[in-house]
C-alpha cells in the first residue's frame, strides 16, 4: 500500500482563492447580499448577469443601483482567471487556454467544437497527485485544489466565447463539459460536486447545461465513486482503467495499489445500476505495454461478467506521448485488433479522436508550462 494522499490539504497559512458568486448556492448568495445590507433579490440579479448574460462588468449591471455596482462587482466577481495564452488548431475548432490563478498557479482548459456539440475540457486541480507515469499532468505533482468558482468560471468564459462566435463556425452553445483536464476531480470532491451543481442548475442558479452532458473522469477513487452514486445525478462517469489486471495497473495508475481493478469495476457497475447511465472505460493504448490481445479479452470478460445490459462502453485513446516518455501509441493494426476483440466480446468500443494534439491540448498533455 502506498501513502498517496486522497484528499489534499493546503499547507497551513496558504491563501485561499477569493470568494466568488459561483462558490455560493442561491441561499448563500442571498445571505451574502444581506450581509452587505442589501435586499436579497439583488442576489438573483447578480446571478442572472453572471450565469445568463456571462457578464461581470460593473458598467453592465444596469439594473442595480449605480452607487452599488462597483462594490457588488468587487465583492462577488473577483478576477479568478487571467488569460495567459490562447492556442488554436484543427482549423479554428479547438482552442486551448492557459489560465493564471490568483496565486500564480497555472491551469488549462480546452474548447472543442464538433458538428453536433461543443465540449469544454476543464481542470479541477492545479497539477495532479495521482502520478500516472504516462500523463504530463501526473508528472508535475499536485499544486492545489481549485475552488468551485475557479472551476465554474472556466465554463462561464467558454459559454460566452461560444455565444459571441469567437470560435470558428459562428455563434453557438456550449453543450458538454468533461472533467478531463488537469487534476483528479474526485480528490477535490466537494468543490467539484458544487461546480457540477452550478454548471447544471437552471438559471439564475447556474448555467443550465444538462447533467447528461457532464462527464466526471476518475482514476478510480472508490469512495468518491460511491459518493457520486449516492448523489443520484445523471452525470456520466468515466473510469480511467487502462488495463484489466492489477499487476500492470499498479504501475500505470499508482492509486491501484489502494483500490484494485475488481473494486473500481464494482464501483463503476454500481454507478451504472443506480443511475442507468452507461459508464465509459477510458483506455490509453500504449505500444507493447497494455495493447496485447489477451488484455482485450480479459477486459471484455471483466466487464461482461458484471452485467449483461449495456452498462458500459470502452473508449480507447491513442496514447499521446509526453515529452521524455519512453512510451508510444500502439500501431493501428494492433489498435484495430484490440477493438475487434472487445466488440467480439460484446463490448461497445470507440476510439477517441485526437483533437488538440499539435497544441499539446490532447488527452494527458496538459502540463501548463508558461514558457514552452
Ligand atoms: N484524473 C482524471 C481526469 C484527467 S485525465 C482521470 O484520470 O480520469 C483524462 C484522461 O486522459 C484520463 O483517462 C487519462 O488517463 C488520459 N490520459 C492521461 N495521459 C494520457 C496520454 N498521455 N495519452 C492519452 N491519454 C491520456
């Protein structure tokens, strides 16, 4: 057993991100407004500005008393994310943004437009403590948890970018959110869950994105999966499995030393049974490491023996080699054989597209270096 921290506690005396409207639920916002000696309905007005009009500019708060605008903006809309750099690729349909947080920590988010949907990949932590050796973020270690509002603000900014047509293809709507940027979302459980509620609650409480359009991706923190199951939400769960056997998974996903393949698959199956939502098994195919035909067969067997109804699908990710890594993606014929065996074993299987590759915005490449 290793001593990987499940929940990160900041060093004593570390400063917290400033409180923001998006940290609070509606009742909390009303109370905070009342604390300033203002009527509680001002909370709704502020919420509409932020979650429905995507503005936090005091000059635009025109339904609030002129004398209060600046004070309210200072109080509820402190600047959380500073845009350090935007990079675009895939003919303008993918945009990666590097953000600097109030304390200098760096995180990234990636916006990807598809014909039928637009997905934002967001970060839940600066860095990550899970230490998966094939992942660029995992090599950095954990800096800190993001606050709820630091997570939500990534989404609000992207929703505004889409509305204003700043991404190729004209104005549109942000429809999907995936917690597949930096960090392990279930290691920052309370803030991530509050962020999911803000993202999915209808306005003016939140952004009103469908729960079914939100994916929480995890290395497999079993207690976190069980807590998420108990929330009775309709969000999608993605489990980064990467191999069906403990021996290899102990090295690829070090937290496997604490939560074994069987336990995480049982937890994932429990999530599917309880929510009726198909779980997504993420599997980065690494040449000569986890791409052998027997592993495809074992994976299919492990998934099938838990349930016959289509409770799960496998999403293969061609490995994105990280700088200095000895690993590479599997050759296409090997990938095809892996897919063929899973499908023959009765498992729905897809291969992830590789959006954002040339700007280091693809899966597992987010390292948030400022001087690359
Ligand atoms: N910590 C969470 C979410 C962040 S990573 C998790 O592990 O699920 C999002 C996905 O990208 C995970 O499935 C992760 O295993 C995968 N990934 C990480 N590094 C990768 C790489 N170099 N190539 C392909 N996928 C990678």
